[in-house]
C-alpha cells in the first residue's frame, strides 16, 4: 500500500508545530520528503519515523530509602 503524502501544513499539525519548523527540517534534510516540482510532500511514515527516533523513554530509578535504621 502506498504511503500517504502530507502537505507541510498537515505534517506540522501531526508534529504539533508550525509550518516553519517543518520547512526547516526539510531544508536541513532532517526528515524525508518528496519533491513534486515546486510543492513538497512528506510521507506519513517519515513523520512517524521522525517522532519515533526522537522519543526519549523514561528512566526508572530505584529510590533510596532514607530514615531507615540499619
């Protein structure tokens, strides 16, 4: 199945950012895109990959127990 191509505005909406940020990602080649003449489209999978690559998982630490006698 073909990947849906998003406009810059649609990609920005999915990322929760402005169009300017998405255009900067394109200019810096930090996200995959398709050039259709002058218009630029971003594959939906590229947005998903971008989010996945920049997701930081939480670190679970064990808490030290203070106030306990040995």
